[in-house]
C-alpha cells in the first residue's frame, strides 16, 4: 500500500515539473539566444513516528530558535510502546541562543526527565545529525557545545539508550511543544491530562502511524542561456574574398 502511494505521488510530481525564469532569461530571449531549461527533480519520502521496542520508551526532543541566534525554546515528549504519553515539556530560554545549543539543551532536559521518572531503557530521536554526532562523539564543535555534549554523555552513561535520527516531519510533537514554549514564554511539564489541544491531535496521529510527506529537491531550478550558432553564408563569404583580392591587386598597380 505504501509503495503504491509513493509511486502515485512520484508520477504526479514528474508529470508537472517546476521551473522559473528571471529577467536575465527574458533579456537573453530578446537578444535571440536560446534558453535551455533544467527541471527540478523532486523526491518524496513518507515519514511517520514509530513506536519503541518492547520494554523501551521513546524520547523525542526539538528546539525553536527564531533568528539563529535569537529567542529560543525547547520541547520534548516521552511515549511508551503503545504511543501513549508518559510526560512532555515546554521550556523557554532567557537570552539569545543558537540553533544547535537549543537542540542540545532540549535533549539534556529530556534525558533528565527520563531519569526522574526512573526510565532505564530509552530510544532517543532527534532531527539534527549534528546534535546526534556530538553526543555520540563522532564530531567536535565549539568549547561550549562540547561541554554540553559531554554533560549529556554523562547522563546517558547510566541508562540503556539507543540514539537515532528522525526527519523533522516525524518529530512534529516535539516541534509543536517547543513552539508553544517560545510563543508563551513558559516552562511547563505535561501529562495526558493537561497536554495542549493541538499537541493532543498530533499525539493521536502519531499513535496510528499517520504518514507525513517529506518533499525535497535534488536540483535547483535554473535556466542556461546558449548562444545560437550563426549560419555562415558561403556564397557571400566567397564574394567578399574575391572583392578583397581585386582591391589588393588594383592598389599594387597604382603603385
């Protein structure tokens, strides 16, 4: 069923390629230049939130940084095998912070919440490969971010965890909670009884494994102007050469 839906969507987007033109392209056409279009190749991926393995809980975290750096907040949710909410949070930062700093702080708060709830087996999902590589010691960053990553690693060392990357389309609940924290400038803990209305809707969609569309483009839409090759009139060229020879001959005779 999923493969048939993917095939149908792919055929639709291939049938209607997207293109655009600029003033430069219009000027090129007016000068008699040929404009060759390059069409955008669109890739569609179906993304959904998946339940954790047996005896595990799943932690999803995200951030919002309006300006990068700018006003920032974090959000996260912990769910069980059946997709039911165990706990969630929305937190606002004081000051101006970068995108990656906010992501790591969201992850740290989520892990600390798991420890308070005495959850020993946790699947961690984040939508930032950079944040994931930092906590798994694959890359290094600035001094501040490295210190924050080391603090997260210390907390992870006492639990059984699995760290995974997820596309942002499958991380909608954590993203929504982070935006609530930034909009309302609040620091709140949630359970199933006080979860915001919009977040409840996303929670239900995730529980039934609702599919979200991730649309990405491989190539930018551009136009390339190519000059038309001028056709040479061989008869005219021959007559010009003959005229030139006659002119040179007459000039020599006058001397």
